[in-house]
């Protein structure tokens, strides 16, 4: 199982410079976990920048993966992760979700670079 961070989904859905590098990670919906915060970030960005139709199509694809809701256990784990790792809320939620589900994160977010279980794809 893997989590692709919001930046990876956005690269792929917008055919960005890193789309080809994220493509192999996003093909198998059975292996993808989508923290609800990632769904939120992708929808918000695409709706604002490209339009509601593209945002809805993208999130429909994402909802065919396993969407991970935020509960009180994950909220507290994310808060602890944020304090321990000096991360912003969304990054802490994503990292805590990955740890809880024992899976890898694929991202281009420099704040997650070098964290255990993170595969970093550098921006061009």
C-alpha cells in the first residue's frame, strides 16, 4: 500500500512536469490509500485552478481508492507527529496515516523529504 501526496496527484491530473514519474504509483487503485486531507487538497486546488468539472472527475477517480477518514486516534497521532517532526497539519496527517497503515508515501513535498517511509521525487 502507498499514499501519494497531494502534489503527486496534482502533477498527474494536470499533466505536470512530474506526471510520468507519478503515473506508475497511481495506476493500481487497489494499492492506493487516500487520506481525506489529500482528497480535500486536490479537489480545492483543481476546482480553483482548472474548474469544477475536472475537480469532480479527479476526486471520483480518487474515491475508487481506499479513502482514509480522520478519526480521533489519527487526529491525536497527527498532532504528535506535527510536534515531533515540526510539520504543518496536512503533512502531519499524511505522515501519521502512513505510519498507522504501515505504508510508503510518494511525494515531492520538501517538508517530507528524508522522513522514514518517504519516496521523494524532486521537482524539476
